[in-house]
C-alpha cells in the first residue's frame, strides 16, 4: 500500500508540473449517483483548473447538457438507478457526435461485453473503478486535446471554404464584366456597365480608367480616370483624352508585366507598376491595380484599369486559389 501511495503521489507531482492555466475554458460534466465518487472526481479535476458541473442521475445530466451547456467532456457512470449511463449516452448522441462531445464511461466492470456495448452506443473511452488519479487526468487531458484539434480543423476548413467562395464569386463577377462588355455595342453604355460593375466589386478602389482603341489612328486613347465615388450615370467623355499608346505598347504594358489570374484579367503589384513606363494617369501613384482586356474578334479593343492608391491588398482576394 505504501508503494502504491508513493506511486500515486509521484504521478500527481508530475501532472501538477503541467501548465493548467488554459484548462478553465474546458467545461466537464461529472455524472455519478455516488456522492463520494463525485467528490473525488471534482477534487482531482479542480486541481487542473477545469470548469466542472456535477449531476447525480441521468435525467439531471441530460437537462444540464441542454440548459447549462455547451460541455466539452462528460464523465458518465454506467450503473445508475432509473436511467443507466448507456441510456444517457445514447440520448446524448442524438444531438452530439463523438467528435463534438467526448464521453468517458466510469464503470466497476471490466467485461469485454460491457466495453463493446459502450463503444457501440458512442462512448469515446472507459475508466474502471477504482479510478487511478494519473489515469483519470491523463485520459481527460487527451480527449480534450483531441477535441481542441478537431474544432481548430473545422474552423480552418470553414474559413477556407468561405475564402474560396468569396474568391470564386469575385472571379465570376469579373468574368461577367468581360462577357457583358464583349456583347455590348454602344460605347457609352459599355462604359457605364464597366464602371457600375467595378464599383460593386471593388468599392475600395480609388479610380477606374479606360483605354479605348481608335481604329482610325490605330492608337489607344486613355479616357480621363473616373473616381468610383463619383456618379456613374454618365460615361466619361471620349473627348477627354490624356495619353495615346500604340497597340504593341498596350499589349506589352498590360498583358506581359502583370500576373494573369484569369482569362483577360491581370493583377499588378506596386513593384510591377513601378516598372511600367511611361507613367500614365490610370496608374499614377497606384499601389496596386487590376487590369481587364476587352477582346473583339481576337483583338484587344479596350483596357479597363482599376487602381488603388491606398493599399496593396485591395485586389488580393482575386489571387486566392488562382
């Protein structure tokens, strides 16, 4: 007996060396009809700073789970009057999966058939009475760590799914802009479509500019940049020219320097913009830009440039998973 006590004390010393300051975020429900057993479990687990609730029967346990939850782990005695631990476990599993709420059975039995029944009903683990202090704290810690890992993975999957959905939605909107423009014949209506869709998709962009191909001169003319905060009821006037560039210069400037993130869509970082010469009003002092080429009969007939002077991250969501 002295040896056993020494071993138990030794185990307790080792466990107490662990950092338990974060354990208060875990809430454990102890279910046992024996008051002494409940007290022993509470005494040992309270040393680890867990948040604890106790129930003396199955009915109270189910009520506590419903009204005082959520719980992170249940320590559940099997042999209880009126409602056994098996029945309590079965009812819990209707609402909580094995991954969502771990259940550790407490039993004075160690028969294989009992273990099989418990696992079939949804138990995560078993502890046999009399329960070793070291085994109790170790099993509890292990299942709570697994629960934490599962929750973190679920959170990351959900976040990634939302990011993919957002990126796909934005790329689809960009594709809609290009597709709509390809089908639009009247230039003034075309510009309205471009600026309206651009404003909806990227409200943080500072301005939108358009390079229009002038077939008679075989040159691209830059229309005066339009702030996205301005009214877009009227398109920029075609007479408000700023610069002229040749088709070859336009193609080299906007399709070879940026990152092609989707068909006819290019992303420019601040470093990319600084390499472009000459500097024109559409990208003047810009920290990032998004460029869309308008194609008709396999030729570029227009260039839409969305620019941001404020941030290099304005258009970065378009880069997700491309």
